[in-house]
């Protein structure tokens, strides 16, 4: 089924992990996808190539979402490529997990500027480009907004801000036909989580034991939720947080 | 043909949201058991509509509040279609009454149909669903809105949400997911009954999307939860209400 036929979608932070999986998954459903990245051009190009190789449409646009000039350019270029905008997926995010006492002012700014300010900037810009009949925003958060995992205070609170903002904007923008929802993934095996050592073997064992479906999440696992929320099938859903965790919370 | 076909039981599907779900799942390729408690005529109409579109369905009468009756309806589903993959516990009643005016009879009836009915459907599903199956329960966005006169109804729906989280953990090892859909106001006979146009317009205004829901708005969410794209969504409550809460 082509749920997103010809829809124009921007996926931020789409060079790897969730973002790459979402970009590819939406392209499979017929969307024209902007693969946004901030630094890893090589991997982002791979995502675009892989979408085009299977007959999909994708364009590459570099932009650091925490910089307004970059964001303005991201949306202007999107219109140049595809002529319109239907869906914004705010996936770009940064994290570092450390005990609360170690949190610094600099780290606060780094995390919040991408995870919160970045989403404010992209959502504001998206509103200028959505059609008169509406648009669709999907923000990616984390299961930790309800789980409260230790040593994730900055990251989780930034996602909590995003959840709260999404609920406000669903009500504020609903009359314009703009839906705003959140997908909250559980612990997921990505290059990032493996490389940073967040998912040690002991942690994985614990997570799997606490997951009713009995395994660790993969980036692919949240694609179905994002595609659904972006589609007309979810036309009556807005202001919601859809946990995609295999049942772990 | 029915050998590979997945099979769904939809309780309370002779009318309203249930009928829309039955028809949607049939068009998704499910063989559908249209469960009803009293409205044989409308249930048969739903079956006929599904068959007219090339789908497979049968109507089975069962009062969801009676466990023996529910068990027999599962027998019927298996005999007709070979097994059961998805159970949608949609049957429910909603009769509004402030607590001081709520009779023993209304309280017991609300519990029997909404809560015991869902318990019976879930227990039977837990015993008989094929691996990889789906249980989809129904709550309501009144859990969250908490308007006066909804106490009995909301109590049953809250309990269903709690059971959803727990049963998801019990059945995960068989790749069975358990989720709940919580609609807001939907323009069914049940909802529109004895409401003036003005009342309905005021309720529509509560929603950021500026209308009341339609049965198909809810059926498409059930379709997602019954389908392959939701396989990692488990133990969740999805509110489908146009953003009202």
C-alpha cells in the first residue's frame, strides 16, 4: 500500500540510525524525501543512493537544525526540489548520558539547542510551507520520558519539553489542519548506541528481559509508527505520544 | 483461500464503530467474525456488505458478558475459518448518569458488558490466538477528560487500559501484542442519541480539528494495530479523538 504517495517529507538527522530508517521507509511508501544531515555527508549520501536505487525520490540537504539560517535554507531548498511540503519528521537529536552532577552548562546548551530549539525552528519554518489544507509533524522522543532512566537527565528532559510542546501545538495548530504527534522509541540498537557503549551486554540483557516481545529494538521497528502517523490513516490522531517499544513501558 | 487468511473477531460489530472495523479488516484481507448480541439483521447486513466486496465473514451471536457464550463464538470462528489471529473487543455500552442517580442495575450492566465482556474476550484470546496475533481493546478519551456523569463508563474503560498493559507482558513471548484504542466522540447512533444539533456542534468545537469523529477514523487505527506495521507497538493506549485530550 502506498500510504504516502507523492507526499513531500523532510526527515532531519537522516544520515543514520532512526532517521535513515525513517527516510527509507517513507520513500518505500511513495514519499519524496529530503534526507537532512548536519555532518555525516557520506552516510547521508548513502541513504539517498539507497532510496534512488529502489526507484524512490530523495534529495540531500545539509543543515544544522540548531542554526536558524541553516533551517531557513533547508526549507527553501526543499521547495526548490519538490515544490511543497507535507510532513516534517524531527528526528535529529544529540545525547550524552552521565550522572546529574556531571552535567555542565555547555552540555545543557548543546543538548537543548539541537533537541528543543532545533525542533522549534524547524516547526516554525514548516508552518510557512505547509499547504492551506494542513500539514503533519512527527517528533521523535524517547521511552525515557515515562521511564525516567538514571543518568539521562539532560536528554530526557529535552525530549520531555518536546512532548509538552507537541501537545500544545496539536491544539494550537489543529484548527489549521496541522497534526502534531510524537513517536517514543524504546532502547534501540543503532550504530550510535553501540559505538557510545550505552548498550553494554549487561544493559542489553536487562532491557530484553523487560521487553515483552523479548528482544532489543531495531531502527526499523519505529518506521511503521512514523509512516502511520504521517498518513491519512491517522487523520484523527493528534497531540499523542505513540510509544514504540515492544511493550517495555 | 481461507487457509492463509488471517481471522479476526470483532465484538459488537453489527453497528457503529464495530461495523466500520469489521468492514475495514475484511478489506485488509481478514476473514471476519461479526459478533452481535441482539441485532441479527444489521449483523447480517455487515456480512452481506463484506461478501459483496469479495471478503469473507460470518455473523455469530454471543453476549460478551457471558463467558460460555464468548467461548462458543470462538469455537464458531475456528470452525468457519480455521483459527483466530485478532480479537477486537469493541462491544460496549455508554449510559450517562451522575453517580447519585446511578442505579445498581446500570452499574452492574456497564461492568458486565464493558469490563467483564472485555475480560472474557481477552481471556479467550489469550488461550486461543495463534502466535503473532493481536488483541485490540477499546477504551475512551473520557479517560482523560473525566466529564461529569461518565463515572461508571470511565471506570470500566480505565480498568481495560490497566489490563492492556499487563496482558501485553503476559503474551509477548508468543509475539502477541495487546493494545487499546481510545476514541473521542464519534458520530454513531449511540453517541448522537438524544443529543441536539447544538450539543453536537459544541462537542465538535472542543476538538482542535473542529469536528466529531467518524467510525472510519477509528477503523483505520484498528487496521494499523491489526496489521504488520505495528508489530513493535505493544501495551499501548492510542487516543484517536482529533486532539481533544
